[in-house]
C-alpha cells in the first residue's frame, strides 16, 4: 500500500513538473555535439516517463530505481558507464543532491551540480544550464 501511495505521489509530481529554463537548450546542445546523455533517477520509471513525455525530453539512456539500487549507491552510475563503455574518469556526472555527490565520489567520478536551494555548498555549482554548457565546452 505504501509503495502504491509513493508511486501515485511521484506520478502527480511528474505531471506538475516544470523544466528549468535553459535545460532544453543544454540537452539539445549536448545531443548535437554527439555526447551521450543519460538520465539517472531515484524515481519510478512510470513517473519518469510522465515527465519526459510532458516536456518532450530524450536521453540516450534512462535508468531508474527499478534498474539498480538508488543513489547514493553508485550502481546507476556504474550501469550508465558500462552501457556507454566508459570509465569514470571519461565522464562527467551532473547532479543536484547529496546522493548524487556520494554516488559519484564512490566511483571517483567528476561531478558538477546544477544549483538548487539545497546544494549551496557543492562545487562546481552552476546557477543556470547555459553556464554549465559553457563550462562543459571549455572542459572538452
């Protein structure tokens, strides 16, 4: 019963979700550059699909908590790296939470953050997706 309630809550949140300004441009630029993208979320696949369809977002790979233990476990990140045939030092993980930080650190993977009210002490941290895109272009 609790699992059903959680799923219902996640689906309602996904249905009311909004995309951060500049995020579609960031994802489009990454796609145009040929860099593979993955969405790694602790959410349920059904809730994730609602948000992706609502905002017409696409990723080369989508992994949810049904695919591996949720973050802070590094399992989702490891599955994504394996999928793309990458080693941790060959990728950058973009996150926004303490769980993202812990998962990336467990693999010694570079992690950057999109700003939220809850991650003001994380670095590097980007207030806007366009800033993140500029940093990625400089890094590459």
